[in-house]
């Protein structure tokens, strides 16, 4: 089990999503994150296997890769 962490910017880049979308998922409880100072870090072992996001053509489900 990986005990690493990833930043919001790095997760957004790896999923081709905006940072705003990641922050909304954190606020909504879909992604677990910890606030450190003014930044958030996301434990990679707590990432969901699937993430539902809303795009221009409606909702889509992303299958998250192992990070």
C-alpha cells in the first residue's frame, strides 16, 4: 500500500482536469485531502477507484490509475 501524497495540481494534471474540479471534489467529500498551511495534499492510498465528473457533454466516470 502506497503511503505517498500528491498535490492538487499534480492530480489535476494527471487526470486532465482543472484544479477547480479537484477542489470541488475535495469539498464535496469525493476525494480525501489534508490541509497543510495554505495547500492541500491528497493521500494516494485514499483516492477513489472511480471519480464521477461533469464535462461539457454531461457526466463521465474516470477510472483512476494507480499513483
